[in-house]
C-alpha cells in the first residue's frame, strides 16, 4: 500500500490508502518519543528491507544498513508521507545515521 499523498503525486487512481488512514501532523505531535521512533523504524524497515533490530540510533545508513543515495531518497519520501512533514534536500547534508535522521524528523514535529 502506498500513502495517499504519494499516490496523488504518482497519479495512481487505484491507491488503497486514503487521507483517513494517514496519521495527521497534529496527532503526531502528541506522540511520545518511543511511538515516534517505532513509526520511524517501521518506515526504515519497509523501505530498506532491513530487520527492526538493525534500526538503532547509532546505525549508519551506508555501513550498517547498506543504503545508497537512492535508498535514502525513498526513505525520506516514506517518512514525509508517514509523518506528514516536508524535508528539504539541503537539510539532509550530514545525516548519515538513523539517530541524525530521526532527530531531523522529530524537529519537524515540534
């Protein structure tokens, strides 16, 4: 299933997700840190095809999760859809660990 926003961008009329199934930013702001990291982890597992145990704050995208630049772009798109945020390309500079990426996402929710 793809997110409804991504479905709109891709022109997919057959998308199974809807705005009602997407978590809205207001609800995410109420989310505690553990819940937010769990959602972040689920996105990472889905996009990168890694096990949940590999997704730790210290994990390096390149070295530990074997993610290349295209994988990172796909992950960012998934995180944007999942969390209802927008991440600019310039904000990704120096984000090479799960912890750094998670901090960026959490900052967008504050």
